[in-house]
C-alpha cells in the first residue's frame, strides 16, 4: 500500500549472525563511603539555630562559613533545641526534645554531644523531661568554668537547673531556682552558677562534686523588672556579664563570687537626639567585642511597649568605655547579632525577613554583603566559636 510501511515479523530462526568479539572491561575501583570533614575553623564559623516553627520537631543547626556564606553542614536540633559550644569549640552541645512518633508519642529529653569537625554525634545524656524550650537561647544551656559541668535550664513551669558532669556524662543534680531563670556560670568556679530573679535580684548557687547544694546567696536588687526588665541574653565582658535592658540600659554584673554585684548601669540612648524613641529589639539583640570593648545593639524606632522582640531598623556601635554611640547603620530587620573575636572584628546580623545574614565591618559598620535569602527558615540565634 502506497505511503505505508509494512512491518513483517519474522518467526523463523536466524542463523549465521556475525558477533563482535568481546572486550574485557577494566574492573571499577572499589568505592569507599566516607563523611567529609569541614575545613578548620578560622574563627568565622557560624552556628545558626533555625527553630523551623512551621515544622518545629525538625529544627536544625546550620553551620555556615562566615566569609563565603557557604553552608558547610547541618545537624538536627530536634524540637525547640538549645545549643552551645565548649570553650575550645571542639564539642557542640545540643539539648533538645524528640518524640517516638515524630511529632507525638513518648517524649525524650536528651543532651547530645557532637564533634565540631565531622558534625557526628559522640555521645548523649538522657535528661529529665522538664527542659525549658525556646528558640536557641544560649542562657538555657551553658558549660561551666574549666568545662567540668554543663548547666541546663528547666521549666515545668517551676524553675530549676540540671547539672551534668561532663567527665562521666551523668546528671548529678537538679537544683531549684524558684522565681529565677537563665543560667550563668561563674567565670572562675566550675561548681557555681547564677540566675536572674523576678524581683530584680540575682541568685548564686554552689554545689559539691556529688551535686549537693553547698551555698545559695541572693544579691540586692540590680534592675527594676516592672519598669525596665533586662533581656535573658548575656555577653562575657572580661570576667563579668553584660546585660541589656528593654529601655537600652547596660548592666555589667560580676557573677564570679558567691554574691553577684554590678557596676553603675548606663544608657546607650543618652545624648542621642530623640533617643527615647529608640529601643533594643530581637531574639539576640546585642553582641560584645572584648577585643575592642565595643557593644553592638539592634535598635528600632518608634519605640513601643512590648516591642522588645521587634526587628532592628538600625544597628548601633557603642564604645563601652566612653559610653557613647560611635556609628549607626541601616538594618534589614536584624533579630540576632554576633561578633568575631578578631582584633578587627566582623559583625554578623541574622535578619528575620528575608531570612538571611548580613556581614558588617565591626569598626565602621560598613555593609560587607549578604547571604542568600531564606538561609534561615524562621528565626533563631547565631553563635561564633
């Protein structure tokens, strides 16, 4: 039939078919499955706690190169996990919650240890099911002086602190801190920590090697919780702790001894035109460079009551010796700040929208570039070690 191709199926066997000679294939090399290690930490490695509020049981710690903003790796942060690092940066501490059926079922609280180069788990300690849950607040899990213990904040809502012996990987104490919250280790004594109290005082607690409480003392009133409360976040300041109030007052508190004491508080908005219209805000609203005695604060205006978590419209550079603002820079909604330990530090800001990180020159607040958008899914804290 014209215009049509006719296909014929041959059913008879075909003989005499020529076959090409076989070629011997070279054996493939044996593959070895390995896990790559990250490049050595140059002091600009960022640990970003992403609480993933849309699917909160699946939070992550993202490890980011602060110089390139490349994601180096990540590991699970579970449900509302709290994260911190050892003083030398070699061990990562992750206190978190898991459920046997993903988002429901039997609840397990665990303190996990990770190697900072491979990001592989190296051990764990099962915790009492009373751990305080929040979005990466470092004051909820903190190592003691000399790395002897790890302190974890509990809330049922009764407040207490779990003490983990890091040598034996065992829970040795659950010390009540009624009316007080946050855990701030003594910079000199391993078996001592402090907490902020609802009446404006600070309680300091000591214990022995078996976890038995040996000492408990309260300071006088150091801040006014009714008119000017302070953030739970803190930064080390040459053996003391810097705290910031909702109105922008700086409190430098010495928690090294059996009773907490403080220097005279001072304001970062004093002398600033219309300074009373500006206030700090965010989840991690300030950072401190001990190398340069410089405070960096996420500020927003107009100031409103209850706006203490509002994203920043500006970042202020403050001389902590002279108590004056030395530079101001526009912010794209910073909710968390962290600064490197360099002599000429870099400042990193976590922005709530578009969920990225901005790098600043710490001396001038010049903008040095942004990461890709949505590197952060929701909100969280940033840690440099």
